[in-house]
C-alpha cells in the first residue's frame, strides 16, 4: 500500500504495488518545485528584508543541519559588530566617513566649542636654556617664563633634562621662585630668590609610599623584620627577631644594604622578652647589632628610625 514521505509528501510504493506513472510524475513535480524554491535564478527578488524574513544557515552546533535564521536576529548580531547607520555624531549621519572639526566638539559642561577654548589658552613660549647657569638666567628675567634645561645647563638640582617655570613676585620682582621637573625621574624641585641670592634647591615630596623590604637576618636568627626609607631619607627598621642572646654581648643580627646605611653611628633603645630593656646599635656600614645586658632574652622587638647617609 502506497504512503507519503514526511517532509515533501512524495509518493512511496510498497513492493506489492503496481507501477504508477502518475504517482511518479507527481513526485517529480514536487521535487522540481522544491529545487526551484532554492535556485537563485528562479527566486523572486525582494528589495528590502523584513524582520520576519529568514535566511538559511548550516548550524555548526547541530551537525551542520539546515536552519532558518530570522532577519531580525541577523540585524541584532550585526549591531554588535558595526555602528548602526541610524546613529549620528554631532548631527552627522554615519552613512559615510565623518570629519569632525574643533567647532563640532564642545567643552565639558559648556556650549563653547574646543576651538574657541583653545584659542584662549595660555601659549607656552618656552625656550631651551643651555650652556649657562639656570639660576643666573632666572635672576635676569623681567617677567614669568617657562623653559627647558638640558645636561649642559649648570646650577640645576642635578644633571639632566628639566622643564622649568619661573614666577615673579612683587614688589619689583625681588622675590621669585624657580620650579623644575625632571622629565625622566619626575622629581620636582624649587629654589627661591630672596632679593639678592638664591636660598638653595629643595625637593618637593611626592605622594608615593616607600618600598618595603625584608631585613636580611644573620644565620641563627629567625623572625619578621622589615626596613624602608622615606622621601626625607629616613630609614626605619621594624619587627621581631628570635634567637639566642647571651648576657653582656654585642650580637650582629644582619646588615642593611647600600643606600640604607645610617649617617651616624647610633645606639637606640629597643625592647626584649618580658619587657627587658636592651639597646640596638646601627653602624655607618649598615651593621645592626643588639646589645644584651640581661640573661634569658629570646625575643627582641625593634622599631628604630634614623637619617641615612
């Protein structure tokens, strides 16, 4: 007994059926119609797609099966990759390349465009001061200046490249301040001219936390001790150390590295086990020594600060 295929309703014959030319021709007509519907030369053209239209894709997530994808979904996917033509920049559509001028860009919280604002800015008429003294040049100026110093400029905080700004103060410009910023280290210094002389370079501290390091303990000692140095060149050693401390002894617990050595040989009070008072010696070569005068000490607690060399 004849039956139909699931998708296109083609006629299927059973082994006991007689050959039927009409049924076979009906199958060919259905196949021809289905193929024509997918033939680009046979399909009727459409000027613009609608959201309900669909395109055929091979679904890679489902074994390459043919799937219908709505045009609305295609638009959503493309909108994540490209700027929609409906959008504008300063009233200019994005149908083609857009050129913005200074008049198109407004200053924040203002109707003034950036071109007008830039025209009002103070112009930096800086010059390069080289092969001479920075301080002598600054003392001779009759008005505020901005300039640059190079390694051939003398009387700067140290040799290098600097951006400088000179301010003058009344009366008669007898007070003036020279600010300089190193373009490599970003350090900022200033020098004040008082009537007839410069008072000397002073460094402006930066809001930067110091680097903290673990103190290198000598063999036989354990604990948690750190050291660091501030912008004011003050070194601090802090923490707890455990070990064997003999009575009436000078015991080296380790050395501070170069750059953290004390400017002077110092003895400072520290605390040990059971509140026992001991002393800590800091040598100019970086040697840190604990001075014990009591027996039974196992822990020493340090919190000392001193100016570095």
